[in-house]
C-alpha cells in the first residue's frame, strides 16, 4: 500500500481489504517521514478502515495529526481517535475547541469530528454539543445522548423554529416513546459504520 503511486485511485472498497502489516515498524516510519500529504492521507485512510485494530503506540503517533494543515489528514486522524483513542485523546480535541464548520474543514472532517463529539465527549451537555456540530447531526446527538424529556422538548422546539419559515402547512412535531428501549424516543437512521 505504501508503494502505490501518488496518483493511484483508492476505491472505498480497498479500505477494509487492507491487510495489516506483520511488523508495524513500516507504518511508524511512514508516519514519521509523512512529508507527502497525499501519502499521509492514504495511509491514515486505510488505517481508519479498522481503527480499533491499530496498536496503541501507533495510535499515539497518529493523535497529533488531528492538528495537521490538511483537512482530510485531520479527518482521518479524528476518525482513528473516535475508534481507538483514549478519553485523554478525545479530551485533547474537545478542549482545544474543535467544532464543525470552520472554513478550512471539509465535509469529511466535519462528519468524523461531529461523531467524535457525539459518541465520545459525554461530558459536553447537549446544548454545548449542538453548538459545535452541524444542524443535520442534532437528531443523531439526541438519539445517542438524549436522556431527559427536556432534551427532546428543546429539540422539538428547535426543529419547529427551523421548519416554520419553509412550511406552507402547519407542522406538528410529535415525540413517541419506544417502551422496549427504556423509554427513549424513536428516530429512524443511525450512525454510519466506522
């Protein structure tokens, strides 16, 4: 994989077909050398396909890359932190103020960063979380993190305000409880596979 030409296409299917190296020293060396952004993107993208399998010492080398100049490198590093990072790694990203929507973020970074905050930054309140993720992720945050009726009521009010200017007919937001899921409101959709 590390010897592929820089301009070669990397199909999404390749991500999970990557065989782990018998010796991670080559990966560590590639991370240290990482002068070529395209090669670094490729390496992190392939590693991110099975992030939970990456040895802890390699994950430790990847952590600082969430601050890289390139948004796709940051996105891949954040995905690996989501899957394999410790709580301290997650806190580092959160405490330094990562939020979706910065002008230099691409949609991939916004996506994985938002899921990092939703899934792993449990100490953030839902209000703090919603302020740092795109509107399109608010329902996901509520599904994963919502615990109080007030969370669902606040979301329903926000949704009502967001939809009213675009609706020609009255909109009613109705919350339903699924008794089999410990009284958690239901919603279609789920977190993408990581």
